[in-house]
C-alpha cells in the first residue's frame, strides 16, 4: 500500500536538476515519483524520518535506476536509522552520479553499524580529498565520532581542534554542528568546563534548533540560555575575560619550552596509547589548563566586526593536542 500524498504536493516543488533526471520516465510516472520525493523532503523537514523513508521507498520502487532517487532513499533511510539500507542506496547514488558528496553520511552509516574502522577508511580515502570545504568539515565531525567509538577520546578532540573553521567567529552552515561536536568530544574526554563553553557557543549559532546544545549547556552549568544573540552585556563580559593567548594560534611555531604555558596533558589524563601519540604541534601550544579547570564557563560571543578572525577571543576550550591519536597529514587550511 502506497503512503498517502498530501493534496497540496506538486512535482514543481522538486528542484530543477532533480526534475531533469526524472525526464527519462513516462510523464505520469515522473510526476508521481517527483511528488513522493517532495513528500519525503517535507517529512524530513518535519522530523518525521519514518514517513520520509516510506515515501522515498515508493520513489525507488518506480525509479530505482535514477541517481537522485537513490540519494533520497539513502538520506531518508539514514535519518530513520536504517544504516545498512542507507549505505547501499548511497553507494548506488555515488556510482550513478559520480558525486562524492555522500561520503560523510556513508561514513556515519558505518559508525551506525558498529564499524568505526571502516568509517575511518572512508575518511582517509582519496575520494574524500575531492569534497568541498563543507563536506570535509562534515567528514571531520564523523571522524571525531568514530575515534570516540574506538575509545580515542583525546584524538576525537584534536580531530576537530585542528580545523581553522572552529575558530571562525562568523556563522556558517556548519558552525552549530561543528561547535556542538567539539563540545561533545570535550565532554567525553572529561573537560566539562570547556565543553560547557562550547555548548554555549554552539547554541548561539543554532538558531534553527538543529542541535540540543542549549540543553547540554544547561545540564553542565545549571544556567538556561534564553537569547545569546541579544545578550550584549553577556558577550561583553566574555570578551573582557578572554585574551588572545586563549586562542589557538596556527602560525605561532617558535615558542620555547620556557615560554610555553602549562598544559592539561599528563600521562594519567591520556586515554591514548603512547605509540599513537602525535608529535607536538607547536602551533597548538598556547593553552592554559586554568581555562579548563579554574575559569567559570563563559557563554560564547561574537567577535568584534573590526577584528580579524584570528584575533577574536572566544574560546578557552582548546586542549593540548600532542597526546591524541596519530592524525595523518597537516591541519586542513580553509579554501580561499
């Protein structure tokens, strides 16, 4: 039995590129498939993953050899927790379209199936290098989760810490998810104060309620975030409390041992085997353990408009990265 279509659904709601792919179907069938794809999209927007999955499966029944259809089924199945089916459909969509854009979701499906090692294989694949900046950030978030699955808690933090976008004060499409994933990794590694700070930062970016950052912030601090965007006094207080030394400086590679501040890293704190320890990264040495343990967790703040991003003080949450798992290659640089 086919799931019922809402009366106001029209094929024209489907984007032009997708409608173009459906032109190989007979007219009436193309319209039916398009309507089910639209219905699946609406259901996902309404957070009804099961309904989206049912509509997408109808589209696949009639047009399983069309890339946009297999992609829609894969995404709907992923949100519905049907990871094996999602992976199968996304692999098919990848073959049909030649796009690598599905790699982050495919890697997360491997995690969902209890195979974090395979997720890391996709992260390190040559195909991953073809992703745009947004795709690489999403893949890094999945990598961080996979390392947590493997018990590499400090490496999970470092995976995201090395992304320049983490220190970008301007809101981007990925800002809320990236800040939330970093906060989650910090919390799992035992850095509660720093995690609270970054859950607050994630909440300030998350205008659409994409994450539960505000709830996690409240759990850790007992405070409720009502409206960080309009709380100017709160932002000013935070800006005064944070100096440039609290921000990870990627270009500072000349600090001597005498000049380097105490770090939060000890053999007792590290959950990662010494054989997997990364060489110390001089660019990440500007960290003070007081930022994690002694300073109260401030909420996030937007950098002043006239300051460049690298000078904006908005985070005491960077931990010493030289005791994480081995991370291949240099830190990614943002595209121009």
